[in-house]
């Protein structure tokens, strides 16, 4: 999605990814197959480009620091990424800057008596390597299954809604934000299924969410697009959950519903260009198109034409050539006169379009 924006703006791309058949391999100007931890490959990439950015947190920050010191612009800065990569460091940094969050502590591993001392219910998060809910466990009581590794521990928040504010910050510190979005999750898989924006919250809540989010990206000295995931509690508090220093699932709807997409904003910011408008021109609902539970093999779609008949729908398939159980294979955004209508239509599309695999999940139409 960022490459599409780059092509329009006349920005040439070179992309590094471990999978030679990944969706961007066929779109990037140049493509380098390499593990994201491969320092030598990162040095080679730096030799080919003026600016390096990344769309995943699990990158070799030492190598990024090294190329930055040697003169390549690396944005967001490796120092910001190093803090975000470690959930404990991120939480400590944000609370040190006075940003609101849940009560927290840290433990060495599952046997650490600190887990019981902290109290229940809590949420255990591996310090490193989590993604899409993996690396996060809710500990209801002392018998709940624990994760194996050094972890951040948080009090379980009484969440009314999960909100996200997609922010953009340029090289000179100017910040702006899109309207607050509401994220909905599959409670079992802990994966985001639907995003609605502007979130249906009182204006005073939206203003506070936006303020906290903008202070958060400034506190981390981020450059580019960044999403600040927030909890709105039943008591009406806004707490920071975590920060994604890149375009984010909650901002995909900006492609079809805002003046400037989150991907174009990221490019504008890291390239030192003026930021675009963050105005959202239509209420929008985005649904993630997840592969069926248990799906494997190559993707097989059913209900494609029925989904395409939904008015106001924009379909975005990522071109991933393998399905995995509940893998994000694409998304669909519906814009409409109001959020309720957009939601109905988006659900209609998501209900029609099913992504199975050539192995594993049974066909059902
Ligand atoms: N302190 C908390 N209290 C209540 N629920 C929480 C808490 N922390 C996390 N959660 C729930 O777990 C989900 C995943 O947590 P988090 O965002 O930290 O993990 P992640 O694996 O980095 O997720 P992703 O990559 O999907 O953003 C949150 O979206 C939220 O639903
Ligand atoms: Mg998260």
C-alpha cells in the first residue's frame, strides 16, 4: 500500500523482505530478499537508497543505528524504535513522560513470584517479539497459563472501547492526527476484525484521545505515520496501550475515506515534505479479510462477486500467496452517509467474501 503511494508521488522504492514471494516483491522498484535481522543486508540496502524506513517493529536496530551514523536518513529514528521494540521500555518511557497508562510491573518469566505479588487479573506481555495478540496473555488468576520469557505485566483494564489515533509527525516536529477510530477485536484470537471512524464517542473524549496520542508520538520523537492504541475505560479514562511506529491497520480506511492516506503521509514525513490534510471526508468502516480458521495452502475465495456488489466498497487484497489460519489476506472499506450504514454494508461484504485454502478449511458457500 505504501508502494502504491510512492509510485504516484514519483518516489522510487527498494524493499527488503525475507519472503521472495511477498506481495511487495512484484511492486517494488528493487527487491532484496533478506531476514530483517541481517545487518549486512541492511548495509547493502542503505547503499542503494537515500532514506530508510520500516513497516514492522522487528528489525535489527543496531544495524539501523550503524547506517544512520554512516549518513543514511533512518526514520523513524533507531533510538525511537529501540524503545518501542521492548514493551517494558516503551511503558517505562511513556509513564516517565506523564502519559496515562495501566499500572505496570515487570517479571523475569513464568515462575517469577512477582506475578502473584502484582495481583490478578493482569495482562502478561512478552517484552519482545509480540504481534497481532501473540505474546500477550490475560492472567485471570494464579492458575492461568503464563508466557515463557521476560515480560511486562499490566493491570487488566476495564475496557469500554479500544480506540486508535493515527498520527503523523514530520522531521521538524509538526504533528497532526486523523479522527479517532474505534477498533474491534475477535475476543478469542485477539486480532483486530473491524475499524470504524470517526469513532462514535463524545467530542470531549475524542479531543482527549487526540491530545494524548499527539503527546505520545512527540514523547517518542517519532517521524512518519504512527498509531497510538488507546483504551477508553468504563470510568471514562483514556490510557495508552501501545504505539505502532508505522502505518497501522486502524488507518487503512484513510486510503478511501481521507484526503491523504496514512501511507502517503508516512512518505511525506520521512522525505521531509509538507504533511497532507488529515481530514476524513466520509464515515467509514473497514473489515479485515481474514483467512478461515484452520485454512492452509493457496488462497481460494468464494463470494467475491457478491462482495463487489456492495455499494461504497473498496476492496484491498494483498496478494499473499499462502493462507494460514486467520491470516490477514486483505481488507474492505465501506464509506457511506453515516457510520451505521457503513457498518451494515461492511458486514455484508465480509459475510459474503470468504477466504479458504487449498488445504485445511472446508469449502462452504
Ligand atoms: N492492560 C490491558 N488490559 C486489558 N486488555 C489489554 C491490556 N493490554 C492488552 N490488552 C488486550 O490485548 C490486545 C493486544 O495487546 P497489545 O496491543 O499490547 O499486543 P500486540 O500483540 O502488540 O497487538 P497488535 O500487534 O495486535 O497491536 C489489546 O488490543 C487489548 O485487547
Ligand atoms: Mg496492539
